[in-house]
C-alpha cells in the first residue's frame, strides 16, 4: 500500500509542477508582449486599454503640457469600440479593420442629432460605410432614406454610392 501512495504522491507533484510551469510560461509571454507594447512609442497605456497615438509626438507633447481642451481626444485613435451591436462577429480587431482603418477615406461632421459622412467615388459602386447600424438607426444616402439596407456581420450598412460626391447621414431614433 505504501508503494501506491508514494507513486500517487509523485504523480500529483509532477502534475502540479507541469501545471505551474505551463502557467508561468503563458504569463511570461503575455507580460513580455504587453511590456514591448508599453515600450513601443506608437502606444499609450490608458487605464489598461491600448490606444494608438498620433504620429506627431511633438504635437501630443504640446497638447499634454499646454492645452486644457478636447485636443487630446482628437489626437488619440481609439482601437476599441465604445459599443458595438451584439453579434458573434463583433470584436475590437474587426472594428479596427472595418471602421477605424476605413474612416480616413471619409469626412465626418455632426449637425444636430445626425452624423454626416461625405466622400467622393470615381464610379457608381457598392460601398461599406465605416459606421455601425442599430435597430433604431435611420440612414439617408444622397437625400434618399435607405429602408431595405444590406448589412455585414457587424451591422455596417452596404450602400450603392453614385459617381461623384456622396453624402450619408446617420440618425438614431430614440424609442418612445
């Protein structure tokens, strides 16, 4: 009986050592990756979230030292969404690729309770707009309300852009 007890104790100790070493190696890899990101001049750590900062570091230093307005929010490029409609495909990586990376091709402005997107198209074609739609969202494209709208997996609207200047307006209708 003693041989079985000793063998069981040895197997338990070996199992614990293997589990501990695996846990240690995973933690080391994650901490190393985050440390390298922290040391990368293109990242700023903000409350345990990461945001890419403006390429113009001197501009950011000036904003941090000499301004007291919303300039810092304009200089930062948030890599995580504030809120996405729930779908199984909604992730921060998808948001980065399909919304943030595409936003540079559009001009945005807000007027009243509407978000306006303006862009030029060389030809009439289907276009995925870098915005997300919610159930109560209303989208107008070039003055026409879009009622039967195609959407991708993260609820981005897919619209038919005309050749030339296009204007889309997005409005959220508050439920009564």
